[in-house]
């Protein structure tokens, strides 16, 4: 069982609605990591901005960056 519960998008702080709507549009769901950070909207927004900056197209495509994230997760035996 999780120590910190994930915030349901419908019950999240109203300031997070645009951010959650973006996730729903782009991915079909709000990842648990972001739902958990939603307990503190300022922390979530800061983390989200860093996440977006990291995955933004650049020298490597977003697809390559996501594949790297999956590979690193696998190598670290992450169950998530």
C-alpha cells in the first residue's frame, strides 16, 4: 500500500486543472507520480516544468528520451 495517496484529478486543486487536462489529452491518464505531487500544487508545477524541459525535443527526440527512461528503469529493476 502506498504511503502517500494519489490525488484524484477531479479532487485536485483547481489551479492544476490545465496541467491535468494536458496529461489526459496527451497520455489518456495522469501518471501516479504527478497525482501524488498534487498534494502541493507548487511542487507539482515546479517538477512538471522540469519534466517538460527535459523531454522537450532537442539533440535527441522525445521518443528516444522516453525509450532511454524505460531502459534505465529496467536496468534499475524498477517495478514502476
